[in-house]
C-alpha cells in the first residue's frame, strides 16, 4: 500500500541504522508492502536471525493526533505480551526497539487474508474460535495506572474514565478532520452529539483492558492445511500462529475489539469467535448498552479511515470507499435513537 507516511531506506541505510542502534548489522531481503502506515522490511541479521524491521514515519511527516508515539506503544505491547507467549497469545518476539524503529522475530504461517478464500468452513470455524480465545487472553492485560485511552503521552488522549477518554479520542479525530478538510458527510457537532447520547452506555465500562483495535485478517497469521487437502502438521483445522501490528492499541472497552474482528467474519453472540472468547474466560454480554457502544466504536473507526486519507495521500477510490464505510456507521448510530 502506497502512503505518504512511509519512510524508506536503502539496504545500506537500513544496515547503518541497525548497526548504530543495536550493534548488529543486517541484510535487506524484501520490503513488506501490505502495511498502511509504517514501512516494514524483512531482514537477516549478521548473526543469522531473520527479522522484520518496522520504521516509523519521518519525523516531519504529518500524522493524526492519536498516531503520535504509536511506535513506542507497539514496543510496550510486545513487552507486555511476552509473558503470555506460552499461555496462548502467539505474537512475534521483540528483538530491538528505538525511538523510530522496532525489530521483531518472523512468524510461522501466512496472513489470514492471503488464504481466506481457500479455507473450508470447518477450518475457518476452528480458527475463529482460537482467535476468540487469544483475544480473551489479550484482554487480561490492564494498565498500571488505571487510565483509559492511548498510552503514548505525546497523544495526550487518556483519562481516568472511559467516557472522558473516548470522547477525547473522537474530538481529536474531528480536530484532525478540520485540519485536513476531510469530507465527513456529517457535521462535527452532530458526531459529538451522538457520542454524548451514548454517555450512559460508555459509563458501563469501569475497567480498562488492552485493546488491539486492528485485528483484521491481515494482522493474524495462520497455519492451515495444504490446498491439496493433505492434513497440516498441526492438525486438519489449522491454528493461529500469531498476531501482529499492535501500534494502534489503547486501554479501553473489550467490546471495542469486535469492530476490527468483524472484518474477518461474524462477531455476534452466536458466532464461533465469541464462543472461543467466552470459553477462554472473556465476558461479552450483548446488552443494549454494549450494542450502543459497538455502534460508537464502529463510528470511531469510520472517522479514522476517512480522516487518515488526507495525510496519507490516498486516491479518490480509497477515499470513496472510506466515506461509504463512515456513512453506514453514522446511520447505524442514528438508528439507535
């Protein structure tokens, strides 16, 4: 994906960066082009380890307010997840981290979106249940200070209660929309009113949990049976081998995770994903309050998708796609009234 936020280095420049920051040089093997924000390279360190190096945007690149400091957020999440690696939350190992880069180990398997079209329904069901269980374990993590919102202090988007934090997150996006003259198709005041109308539902959330908020299939690696039908080494159903790209994480409502998980399939109360989530100890009660919050979180994602088109320089087709997504989410929240 082409984006103005991406920072690119030559093979020599990447080797210089890693050698200076870590004392270990590397050989560039390939650029990984699926990302939408950071630049990612597959490398081989001179000690033989394979790794993925992610580069933050250039220091002078315009970013949205919530994106300030998210490279440090991703490194923090990797560190917090490390003790859970052997407890059912597969993710790469953080090898090195700096102010503007991080390096992680290479996962086995393939991004789910690359194989989704050839998976039989039974395999998809097994994987969705496992992903639900992984998500529940992810949601056992909480902040040390009890605050909600984005962890990076540069963003200044946190608060002691969820309603205040979420309202600030929406306000920041609306400010970014004004800066980039984003065509939202809805007045900022109307968006703020919709969030205010959900105050009681937002106040139901009293314990902050780690929310990935980007668990679409491209950020979930899987190992699945071969196309010829032969059973994979890990069993006929396949398995989830890891989740990646934690930079958009925040401390918030576990229900918010369903927004990105929905891109991979059903997330309703009778879905395989929710069954796996509940079986692993997670709690999701599909009350009117939770459904109201879900609609607001989907609206929030719609705002992100539209507003980020400005600083990233996306083309007209992408802008229209994102605007259509937002229009549907605004209509869904309004229908609650």
